[in-house]
């Protein structure tokens, strides 16, 4: 059963539409919405991902497809057939591109296509029950293959981003650290130089002073 | 024209006109004219003679006019050189009302006006009157034949008796010399076309002196005799010119103001022992032009938002606590965030895109026209907290030499006081909600019998096309009596299914969804439901009403989405949780300390429910129809805390009230609404908003949660001073309303305004805004009435008024020796009347017997949300005389409607009057009105139709009726938010006339309340006693 549906632009993670909330039975929908938003953010940060993917999170699965720089994401129960979920997303994609295709790039405000939620709502209802004739037919449709779609865990996916962030952070720290090291080394070098030649210089200075004084007195 | 009343006394200065216009010709006009007088150039006011006590009514004959007319030019001619007719008037507003209404003498004057101009300006006249305060120069110059006067009889009595000086005028050309000893002779060239100079002395004469008491001043000779005249209230002009201390920002009105009279005064002293109270009733100030928006403020601060969005009670901020405590009136603001612009002006929309909304880091103020840029445009300084913020790269723009951004004019947020920002995702906790409407309809027997169901069903059906938010709109219905009836609107059904839930203790939803459905998908089901609704319950005889459980069910249905919940309730809720009992008929409670308990919700259930509703973005509108008590006080609290509205239709009958309900319900459903909104008002350092008044739920200390808000709702708030504002020049205010529009956009509407900080109390009075003060006072009073007796609420109001006038008096009384007058600032001239009107308003008037408890509470709820203009019209309704208008051509009707003072004396038994308080039209038929006219309008003969309460006004096929309906339509078009239901009452028809009309004539004395004149006297006495 479909719990959550979101559509966002991949380039900047801007949400474009979202299914109407009727998560009456769902107490933790906010948490999963947050995760979905993180996913979008990851995508917009340029981590290249497959255009179709399933991600497991808690008792649910996120399924998404990316097409035409738009990401269509839904969250379903574990038991919900993957095949149906992706067909659902395909339906959304087709309709969304048909209706709003030309304006996707120019959308400037969040939820610019919120009107699409009525379609999401309607389509969702069609996919609610897996045992209807229509859905059974879709399940048996051999033409639509979903086996090769990768399944990963949400921690992993979100973790990749985190790890990459960490690495880049570490590397940038490395550069700044090297710079500090170089500065410090130069400083040390100078100090060593001073330590080495200072006594000699002082002695010579004293001698010269003495000479000068002698000349002056006598 | 009313003959001036005998003992009208002139206010100290000409300025103090009270009643422009209303008081009509002879008497008051000078007053009215007074105001313009002060301004240079407006000398014309001289024209209308006012009477001095003891002097017979003015001549008013034509003959006096002539000489008068002739005379002035002569005199003036003397002074003036070039006749630039209007030029001199330039600075002064052209004389208005008073002139129009003025009596004959004016005519001549009008012609004479060109010469006057120069006078006003010309200093020379002053020379001669060395004794005269300079400011009076113009006056002195005014009356041409004064020369003779000077020589003439000193006191008024003498005026009448001693015409001789007057007779001189024939020789006008020369007579000037006596007075004009000092006048510039050379210019004295042009004698006017003097006609005959009859001795119309009296008429003419009284006019002059009375119209400006300074008169004596200009002619010292006069002064002593004029004992009855109070000394001119004006001190040396210098004291005035200093006063417009606008120490802060640009004092655009400063110069003008300094010339204008500072205060007005009203003579209330009477000769000891005389019966006449000494007040000219006709001369009292009356707000017959309705609300005055402080347009001057807007002109002075063009970067401010328009005053229709934000009005301060005084457009100044006192610099110190001591000043606040001397102000006495409430200090605060009235905010009307979604006010409709009369000319359909759109609020500019700004999208910052990737830069994000530009706000101050510390105080979260939005960027606004008062923000200043620094560091070559890389930083901006917040005008509220003075923090220096970075300008995001995308928003950067270079500055010109004066530190102004080059793109200021292209960016509305930097050049306009009102803008809307497109809110990015950070401002959303969820995607924008679809507008949704859920109807909770009582179908018990009284609703069926009154025809309510039919009207409601038809109205909703007719509005389906116009509901907001197409195509996302959600709609649902729940009907209830002793059980709850759910209706399934699944789009695949052809007929709605009804499911009855009888378990009131543990309400559950019989269906998981399809109770609140998308209107587009289920349109046919909804329509067939509405068609069958009246019949469905046609035979229902159930008298119970389970409102509480129905509310719970509604909450379960719409909790996820939010939206608007419209409750149609026609009896007292009698079953389940939230059951209420009859308590309104408890006479014994009145006048005791328990009185107010009747006006607060009885059952905490309603407030708790309201809190839940607000949390889930549900706004509740209550439509109540009971003919018996149905505890509006409790039901209304649902609307009060959810940003809703209470509509009350006592004894609803579809035939009579149907139109009103239809109009108001469709307005409620189709007006532009802001959903799931929150509002916050920020202000600069040193001041803080403390209390808020209106319909909302306060979240945290200063965040107003408004599940739905629209253009019919205004909010008021009080301000307190936290620290002394020593260094600040101006205090800034910013109202921000974050909302979802019906089209599903998240927007932030921002209104910014600045007000100067002042250290001078008189400046605060000068900038006072009566409309805002009255709004705020009325709301405070209504709120107080929930915790106090009506009587003490009224006393508190009176006390505030007295204190503030007393304080004002103290400012001037010593300086100007105005013993026996009530003085008040020009800006507050209507305040005493409005406060009297608040005390007599439906919500606060009288006691138990005067207004039914439900009506009182409903009026209280209305007063809490009305914007200033409508509130003023509600407490001081407009009264028009129609019988003459009805015979006019339809095209001229609008212009010829004149408001009349609300007093029985204005009602002529041969007249037809219309009273419009914004909620109802009251048609009053005089006893002597020609029966044909009545028949034409009513469409029936009065004799055959004894019960006027059942009559309906329809357009009949005759001239009068068509015109009458045009008038009603014209008045309704001025304000769409309410539909005024016409009710007809005949003169002398008791008791209806009493509670419909007489109680609305706020200037008259009613049982236990004072008339306007008594009120003024009372206030005056109290301001004098220390």
C-alpha cells in the first residue's frame, strides 16, 4: 500500500508536488518525510544514482524513478509488490510530464504543481488493493521487469553522502593543515638559524665595540 | 436651515468649528468654516453670521446679504493690490462644507473671495491692530466694515441696539479710515460696487463677531465689552508654531499644522440659573462622514503600508513611560492584514529565489523600505534592531551617492510598505493544503420547520462553482440531530450513502475516507446530496441536538487536512459531550458579580475543542438560528479561538431571513481566504505588543495562529513601552502574515510602518486616530464585559475618556484661560460621541431586558473582528432620509444621500428614513407619510398588512419602489461583507420601534442612558473637577 508520494526536481531538490496526506494510521510519517527530503538533497548534491532504485527503511520501502531531471518517489509497505509500485510511479511520471513537462525547469517556488495532488490521489486509489483484477494483470505482465532494480538500505544511501562529506572535509582539512605545517617549518628554520649564529654575531659585535672604544679613547 | 440657537457660544478660536456641515446654515457654519480659517487664505468663513446670544436670529434676509457682500470687497479692496483670486488660497484648503451649506450672505462672500485671499496673507492689516496677535491678522482684515464697528458699540447687546456704525457702510470706501487708520491707504482704491446699504445691521453684525471671537482682539476697543466671549484660547502664535514638535523624521505636516488650530473647544458654560444647558446640540461634532483614515500619515510616510492595513491609535510613539501614563487612551494598533483595496490594487509579489527571503539574522525582520544599506551595498542594517546583516550575493546591488540602492525602484520590497514574498520550503511544515469545507448541519425539527435546510442546501449548491481552490477543493457534510449522519461521497457512487452513528459517547468514523472528498471528482454526488437534503429530513421531528459529538466526528474527518468547518446550529446542544443548559433567562444574575458568567462559555469542552481545531488548522464559523436561547457565548468560543466568525439570525425564517443567510453564506464560502496562517507583529526596540484582541489562538507569546483569515477580519493589539526611547527617532512596525493561498501557494504578506518618537503630549493628541482608538476601546470593553459587569465596563470607558480630556485640558487651560469650555483635540472631536455609542452598542447597552443574551454575545463577537470603518458604522449607524431621494432620477441618488445625526429630532413624521448599521437596514415610516408612497414601496397596503415584521421588500413595478431598491443596492455595494436585511417599522409601533430604531438613536436619552448633550456636559464636569 502506498503511504507517501513525492515529486521533486533533481537539480536543486525543490519539491514540486506531494500526495495529499491521509496518513491517519501513520504516526511516524514525518520521520519518513524527512528521510525522503534528505534523499532528494543527496540527489541534488550530484551523487549519481541509478535512475530506478528501491531503498529499504524500517518497515517500508522507498521506490523512486528519476526521469527528465524529476524524481518520483513513493513509500510502500514491505509486502507491497515492487512491480506495482514502479508501475504506479510510471503512471505518475507519464501524467506529470504530459501536464507540466514544459514548466518543470522554470518552476521557482516550492510545490509549484501542487494541483497534481488530485491525480496522485486518484492513481493511488487504483493501486491500493493489490488483488484487484487490474493490479493482478499488471503483476503478471512480463513485459515490465523490475528484477534488475537495485535495493539498498537507507542508511547506506544516506551514509554514502555522509561519508563523502567526511572525506571531502578531511581532505580540505589536510590542505589547511599542510599549510600550517609549512608555516611552522619556516618559523622553526628561522629560529634554528638565529640560535646558530647569534652567539658568533654577539662576540664579533663586542669585539668591534671594543675596537671602536679603544680608537676613541686613545 | 436651522436657526442658530440662541446661546451658542463661539469657541475660542474660529477654528473650533465642530460640525462641519451638519448644523446647517446659519449657526455653526462659521465654526465649520473656522477650521479652514486658520489656514491662510480661507477667509471666507466670515460670511455666515452666527448669532450672538441675545441677538435675534440672523437676518438671513436677502437684503443683509447684499450689503455684506458689497462691503467686504470694499474693505478688502482697500488692502489688496493684485487680485490673484485663488492664489493665496493655495496653502489653505479650499473652504468646503460650510460654505456649501451656508446661508445667503455667503454668496456675496464667495464673490468677494478673491480679495480675501490676499488678506489672509497680507501682513499689513496687522500693523494697524497692533494689539492683535499676529495670527489673527487675517480675521481682522476680514470684515470690511469693521472700521465702523470699532467705533461702534462694544458689546453684543449693543450690536443689536447700536446699528449706527453699520450704517456707515454706504460710504464704505472711506469709512475704513476710522479703523483703518493704520491701513495702507494707497491700495484702498477700489470701492466695491456698493449697492444700497440698508441697515441690516443685526444680521450682519452678529455674524461677524461671533464668527470669530478674536475679533475683539483685533480691535482692542471691543474687547472689554465682550465679556461673554471667552478670551481667545490662542496664546501668542509663537507657542503654537513650536508645538508641532516632530522631532524625529520628516515633519511633513509640521508647517501646516502649526498654523492650524491646536485644539477645539466647546462652550458648555451657561449662565447660572438658566435652564438652557448652554450647549448647542446642533453644533456638537458628529462623524457624518464615517471613518477618516489617517491619510495624512500615509502622505507623510509614503514608505509605510496603507493605513487600511495598519493603524496606530496615535501615529507617534511616546518617548517615555511618563508620557504613556499621561496618554490614558489605549496605545496600540489595529491590523487588517488582508484588507481589500477599494480600487482593486494588487499587492506586489516578490520571489527571492535562491537567495532565500532576506531577513535580519537576530530579530527575523523581513527586508523593507526602511532598511538601510552600508558598506557599498554588501551589508544592510535592520531598522528594527539595528543589526548589520550581510546581503546575499544574489541580492547585491551597488549604492548611489546617497547610499540608496540603484535598483530600489525596481524592487517592491524596497519601495513599498506592503509586499508579498513567495515562501520557500523552510516555511512549510507540509505541502500547501487544499482549501476544504466541511459542513456540520443541524437537522432537528426547528431547522426543518424554519426552512433553514433548504436555504443552506440551495446556497451551497449555487456556490459550488465558486468555491476556492479549484481543482483541489475538498468538501464534506455531516448532519446530526440526536444521532450523527455521515455521508459517503465516493466518486463512483451515483447517490450519496448515509450512515448513521448513534453511539454518542464513543464517536467513530464509519468509513476511513470518502467523507471529505475532492469536489471535482465527486461533484455529481455532492449535488444530488444537496438536492435531496431538505427532503431527506422533511419529516424529522427530533428535537435533540448532539453538537458536541458531531464536532468530534468533524474533527476526525478533517483533522488531517484542516480547512473551514461551518456549523449550522438551530437549537441548544442537548446531547452528549458539550451539552449546554438554559441559563440565559436568569434575571437574578444581572447586576450582581455573577453577571459576566453568562457571557463566558459554560463548558470548557468548547474551548478545548477550539484548541484542537486550531492545532489542526481548522477554522470554525458558527451560524446560529435559534429563536430561543442557544448559548452563543459557549458556541462562539469555537469561532473565537480558531479565527472564525459568528453569524446570528435570531428567529430565523427562510422567507424573511433567507436572502441574508444566502448572501452571507456565499460570501463566507467564496471570499478570498488565507489558510493555515500565522501572524506576527514585530516592533522596534523599546516597545512591545502586550495584548492582542480578536479571533485567533495565541501560540507562544506573540504568534497568532489563524487557521483561516480573510478580508473581513481585523485584529487589534496593545503596545507597551519597555524602556525610554531617548535616542531613537522612529519606531518601526512590521506585520507578517504567513499563509497558504487558495491556489496552493505559500506566501508571506508583510506590512511595514514607521512612527515617529515624540516627547510632547500635544503631538500625540494631534496624531491621534479616532477610528483606531474606538476599535481598540470597543474590543477592550467587550473583553472586559466577559469578566465584569456591564455597568462597570461602561464606567471604565467613560473614565478613560474623561482622563484623557482632562489631561488635554491641563495642557492648554492655563495657557489660554478657557474657563468654561470643554476642549478637545481636533483629531478626537468625535471620540466622546463614539464612546457614548460604544456604551449604547448592542453588546454593552443596558441590562437584562434591553438585549437578549444571545444577541449581546453575537454582537460582541462581531465587534471583536470588525475593521475600524465597519465598527464605527456599527456603533454609530448611518441614517438617511429617503422620501425626497425617491423622487429623484436614479442616477443622482448616490450623491444625494446625506447622513443625519442619530437623534429623534431629525425624524420628521412626514419622512421616510433608513438606518444602516452594516448588518440591517431599518426603514422607518413616518406617521404623516403619504400612504401612496408607502404602498408603492411595500407593495401592499399598510392597512391590510398589520404585521410589519413579516413584510418583505421586493422591487415593485413603480417608480418609488425601483428607486428605493436602487438606494438599498447602492448602500449594499459599498460593503459586500454583510447583507443588510431590510426591516420595516412604523412610527409609534411599539415595542418594535423601541428596540429596532430608538435604541439605535445613540444621541437620544434612553432609559438610564444620557443623551449626547448630557454626556458632553457630564464629561465636561468631570474634566473640570480635579
